[in-house]
C-alpha cells in the first residue's frame, strides 16, 4: 500500500501473524541517488522478517543497484509493474511496464544475475477487467499474456480486494 506499509504498519501486521510483508513502493532512481530518500523511505529491524522491498524502476541497472543496497536487510525485492498512477506511467515505471514485457524480463534477470539465483526477485502486476488488455488513464497498455509466457517470466500474483 502506498506510503502505508512502512515499518510501524508492518510491525502491526506481524502482531496478526502475517507471513510476509512488503515495503512501500520505493522509486529506485531516487533511492540510489539520494541518502535522504533512503533514510525517509526505508527502515527495518531484526524482527521485520521476512521482508520484500518493492521498487519501481524502468531499467535493469537502476533496479540492480537499488536491490544491492537493500540486499543485507531484506529477503527479496519486488518490481512494481502495477502502479496505475499517472505520474508513475509518465516516468515509465509501474503499470506501463506491462507494455514492455521484455524490459521486465531484463530487469528481473539483471537483478538475479547481480545478486545471485538464491535471492528472490518477484514482480507485482495489475490484473485488469479485460485480461487480454489493460487500460490506464484511457491508454491501452496491452497486457500480452502469451508473450509473457514465451519470455518465461515467472509472475507472482497477489490479489488486493478493496471496497469502493
């Protein structure tokens, strides 16, 4: 959840025996460039396990650098390919990545090769009402499931149910 899954919220969730928690979406470019972004957006402690750091990125090098920075503190990283916010799509991150499954594949492969095959790298995607195509702000982002399958991209799907 945007801005809500910081350490205090994750600690509360763990009080209710959740199995896994995620950080808020961290913009990898800013995370790697600015100590202030790292200080304000990422915190954890020894009880915050297992933990996945979720990044928004648009290239393999940036995702790999960000993943390397959190590697000692997390159990894996997740590439956010689901954020539908206009600003994210304008930056080339989030749900608009579904237009470019090759890029997603390259980012996952890059992070895996950089940090090792035993390190978990997952992707978050958005499921649209029409499973063949998705629309974000009226733009067809064209989820091509057959292409994802051909690229042999493993996808971790999590469902979020929200009222309203």
